[in-house]
């Protein structure tokens, strides 16, 4: 498999988001050559990190933001995300608009190699997103979480997965799913 540098990967600094360059590079490493699912695309920073090197990225978001956060954009972030994806010429991205809990039901079981969760950060949302992603991951797939520093993210993930992550870079943590 080609390295990120050989593939011409670059971090999308100009796209607003909280994923750091180190987290973005690690996420791209996890996505390299894989079919990826993303829960929570916001304005596309993480989507772009993955899509530059992934086989495909299915990004699920209702684009309404987290009402508890001050950065909620009136009218949502969908237009800005689509413009960012267009600027990077990433045809391997499919954007699904809606609630992850509903849209995940329409996607085929065991169809993704990587699931990246960065949706709402309350325990219930992380729990629901994780359960949906586990159904959609292939055996041997990887589930990754952004904002691992939030106790709510750690609590839901550890309860469902029953162990500590296989790796952590900054606030990005990931687990390999050994058996389904």
C-alpha cells in the first residue's frame, strides 16, 4: 500500500474543524485504501483527511450542529462541507443527510473497514452511533472516536467495547474489532 506522502495527502488547514494535523494524519493512515463511514462531517475536515486516500467515504450528518455548542451555524454546515469537498475534488465521498441512527439502518451490514465517530458527544448519542457502526463494520475493521478527551465519549465506547483503545493520538482513539 502506498504511503500518505506517496499519495499526495495534505492536511486541510483551511477547512474549519477541531481535528489537529496529527489526528488528521493518523485518521488518514487508518483510512488508507479502506471503505470508510463517518458519523459527523461538520464542514468536512475529517472527511477530506480520509477521502484523499480512502477507497470510499460515506459521511453521515444532519448538518444542524450540536445545540449545546456556540459554533452552531444557522441553516447548518452542509453547503460549506460540499464546497470544501468540491475544492478538493473528492468524488469518492457520498454525503448522507440525516440522523445517523436512522441512516445507518439503510446501509449494508459489514460493509465498512473503518468507522469514524465524531457526532454529538453525549453518552446516548455516542452509544447509539457506536452500536450502529459495529453492525456496519467488517470483522477486523476499525472504529475510531474523535474527542476521546470527553468523558462521555470514553464512557460510552469503553462500555460497549469493553476495553481500552488500541491507539490514541491527541484526542483520536481507535479500536480494532477482532470478532463480529
